[in-house]
């Protein structure tokens, strides 16, 4: 028996949001040249594949991410607001 928590356990129990801001921004930055609707669908596809692979419920993970938003958008942060601005300005364009 492995005494260390699995990645699924760490995903479900981690409470640090600050470390997620920049990687989230970089994920979106990597796919920004794709068709806007494909960007959205690709991000959800990746989340579904990874959640299945590590044994977590994708719906629970999305709900958890939504609950993180207020903390992720805390004072003196730019990454999540930049993602929001990108979604509002770029993803809403006609693709």
C-alpha cells in the first residue's frame, strides 16, 4: 500500500489556489490560435480525459473550480482576470 496520497486525492483536497493562476493562463495561451469554439471544447475534453484517468468526478472538479473563482481572482492577481478578459473579448468573436 502506497502511503502517499494519489494525485486524485491531492486534487480533491488541495486548498491552494494561488499556484493555479499562472498554469491556467499558460494552458489557454498555448491554444489561443485555434478556432474559439474548438479552444473551449478542447479544454473540456482535456479535463474529461484527465479526470477519468486519475479517477475523479469531472462534474465535482468543475464545481470545485467554480467555487475557487473568488479566491483565484483575489487582490493583486492578473492571470484569472486576463483569462476572463480573453474569454469576453476573444472567445465571443464569430469563429
